[in-house]
C-alpha cells in the first residue's frame, strides 16, 4: 500500500509540474487561443470531433473515465491540470484543438485515480480508461497499474 501511495504521489507531482511549463500563448487553461480570424472557437465548426481540419489544426475528442463506486481523489490532465474529489463512476470529455506542431509531437492527457476498496477489501487504484475520438487508447488493467492512464494525443 505504501508503494502505491508513493507512486501515486510521484505521478501527481509530475503531472502538476509538467503542466506548469506549457509555453504556448493560449488561454487560461493552456490551450491554443482561437484562430486570428476570431470566427471559430477551438473544437467548433464542420466535422466536430474526429479530426476537423481548421487551417492545419485538428480537433480530437478525448474522454477520461474512472469506474468504481464511492468517493476518491483523482488527478487529470486534459484541458488543464486538475485534482478533484469525485464520486465514482466519473467521466470527463473535452475537445482538444491541436496545432500542426502538436500533431507532430503530441499532447499528453492522463488520469491518475485514487484508491477504492477491491473485492477482497484491500485498497487499489480505481479502474480508468482514455478514449480518443471514440477509440480506447489506454486503460490501467482494472486498477492493476498504479500509474493510472496516459496517452499522447496527435
């Protein structure tokens, strides 16, 4: 249990520190600002999720999900870095507008779920999944991976 707690603390610290150095000129959540024409918000317009092309940008629909029952603490990176106390099951869907550069190097999304009681009464990480444009791209094997779920969206 100490190992899982230490691992979770390390991941949450890394997630929080990584998100602080974004370096883009975007808005409050660290996402790119709307295009210079001002006519479209990121994620809007024809095509919606699944790769709408706006002047070289594409929009990806990302869903983070944590299953289980009860309350737990989660940390996630999607449309910003957040830590929340949530009631399970929990789900968050965001649209990420990726510039051409972000499409090449990718944008990290992750979720680190807190512990929930297992069938044997022992605490273990809650099960999590990440889907991008409707396709599952990562899971933590029903809580067996204490590092949670992460994926680089391109």
